[in-house]
C-alpha cells in the first residue's frame, strides 16, 4: 500500500515564492551594480595607462612640467630626447621621473633585458615577473604600443607596453607600466561583500516577517478548512467569522452564505421527509388494516377492501405528484419574461370558469407587466382558485382579479366561505398543514406550499386576509418589471406589499 506524500503547506509555498523573488531582485541589483562599478574601475585604469604614452612624449619633446604631470605622480624637469646620448639614458630619465602611484609598477627594458626600475617605494616591483616581460615583448614585436591583462602568481595585472627607439642607437627599448587590478578592485569587492551580507540579512528578515504575515493572512483559510472538516450532515451550524473587507473576508462571507443555503436546503429536505413519512403512514395503515381484517371467502368484503386500497393508492399517487410539483417550484429554475398581467388574468378567468359548483367573476384586469414565468404564475393562481373551490360552500361566488401599483402587482382570489383564523394564517403555507384539521375535502396539503414557493421564486410572497362579509382573500404579491416602475421609484427601492389587499 503506497503512502501518499504530504503536500507542501501553502504558507511554505508562498514564503518560498516571496524569498525567491526577493533573492532574484537582490541578485540582479547586486550584479548590475558590481558590473557597472567594475567596468568604471577598469576604464579608469585603462585611462591611467594610456596617459603613459603622452607622458613619454612629453619627456621626449621637452614639455612643461604641468603637461608631463598628467597621469604620473611626478613630472619630468623638461628633458628632451635630443639631450640624451642613448635609449638607455632616456629610459633611465623616464623611469626616474614618471614615479608609479600606489598599486602601480613600471619597468624599462633594453633589448628585452630589465634595465631600469623606480627607486621609490610607492608601487610594487615587476622586474622579476618574467611571464609579464615575455608577454610584453611578444605583444610589441611589431613596434606598436599594446595593452593587456595577465594573471601571474595569483595577481591580475593590467599593463601597457610602449616600444622606444632612437635614430642612431641600435638598441631597442621597452617601457612597461602595470597596475594591480586586484588592489584597484578591492574597494568594490569590499562593497559587494558588504552588500552580500546585507542582502542575506534582508532575506532573513523577510523570511521571519513573511512567516508571521503569511500565517496571519492564511489563518482565515485555515479556519475555513477546520470549519469544513467540522461540518457534517447532522451539524451544519458552524460558521466563519469574517474580519475586514479584503478578498479573504469576502470568501468567508460567501462560504457562510453557502452554508446558510445548504443548511436551509437540508432542513427543508428533512422536513419534507418527515412530512412524507407522516402522510404515508395513514394510507399504509388503512390498507394494511383492511387487508388483515378482510374475509377472503366473502366477495363483498373483498370488493370493499379492494375499493379502499385503490382509493388510498390514488391518494398516494396524488401526494407524489404534489411533492414533485413542490420540488419543481422550489428549484428556482424559472424562465423569466415580461408577463402581460391583463392577458394572464383573462386566461385564468377562462380556465376557472369550468370549475363546477361556484359562480366565477373576473373583477379587475391589471394593465402592465411583471417579470416572471407565465406558466408558473398561472399554476399558482389556478391552485388558489382550486383551493377556494374546495373549501367554500357549493354555490357561493368566487372572484378573481389583478391590480398594479407602485408597490408591485397583485393576483388575488376572493371567496366567501368560513375564512382562515388569524392564528392559522402563518402555518397554512407550510407543507401538509391545513387551517382545519377535521376536514372532508381531499388533498395532500401541499397546494398552498406550492403557491408560496412559486411566489418566493419570483421575489414576492403570498398572503391571506379576510374578505368583507366573511371568507378569505389569497393574494400573490409580485415586484414589477423595471420598465413598469414609476419615474420617482428606483428598482432597488421597490417594497413588496406585505399587508392585506381588499
């Protein structure tokens, strides 16, 4: 059996990403800074080396001390190469007057052999560096001044080799000026070392601070996970506590809203199952009792038990159909359009006219539209009419009508029966609940629950009030479509009518 690998916590992944980005940023900044400063330092070294050519020319041309001082720590005294008898004498004067600065060295060669070195202690010695001497001689074999870089004995030297010749002197002179790049770049390396230490300290600080910050930011998600683990089908009461107005707080509120809907749905399903269980017990008990008491040899008794069983099964079939209608009404899967209230009223008037036992009258037709599902509204309105026909005395009149106003549209059915007691008006819209327990009218007790579900699915509600002279008036209240709202009223300000209508 393979063992699953534990996933890397989000806190570690986020912190690793932050540190990686910070590390890349610091590395780029440090690298660019180092390369720029190193390039500038090498450029300054090259400029110092190039000035040596001018310095040698100044010595040879008997220039002023000010001109010869450019690029050397000490200038010539105005010597002219014509005043020298040989290259050897000239190079001696050059080496003596062009004193090397710190990190610099100079050497004069005659015919490839070291001849003159500075007598000062300001620089370093290169007369024993045979590798540099051989390299300089090889570079200047064609008589041209050359610059280069060489690494010898662990040191990096940047040098310039200037060949010197004199008419009438068969010897060949060579002047070498070298600068130790390691020492020149030492301040930059020290600065970069300091930067590296500071960068590591910054990364460590980011890691410590980021660990606590990410922990605090992810605590709502951790709480969300713990809450989700604690939720079960038997206990859906756990909720999150959103803090602030950020995205995580919005997520917490969304999850709470989802849990509210889930808990409500589960409660509804539990109530439905309890109600169905309760409603099924009676017909099952009746059928079972008659079958147990039936005399199989008595044809009359068998026929009576059969009729009772079929009747109870028919009632169960009607119950299943009503439960299916209620589930569809609560599914909130409506096709909403602008419903013409006058046409809907006329259609309901045509359909209820065939219900026997009552005189049906359409008292008013609303002029306007409401947003909703025409078929669902028709179903709810006819259910109210059927309910009124069942629970009012035969021969009594029943009126229907519709009206529209600033507070919304109203679809109503008015009967003149016994009415609904005020104490029972809240519970008659619950499943399997009725205003009168002892009744002679058939039905599952789901009719008004279906009407209420359809009304709520349209953003409205269903209410019952007294009819003048006795009876009950059932009204479906609907919000208006936006096109039907009066000018001073905004869609967000419409208040659904909650009180009785006459």
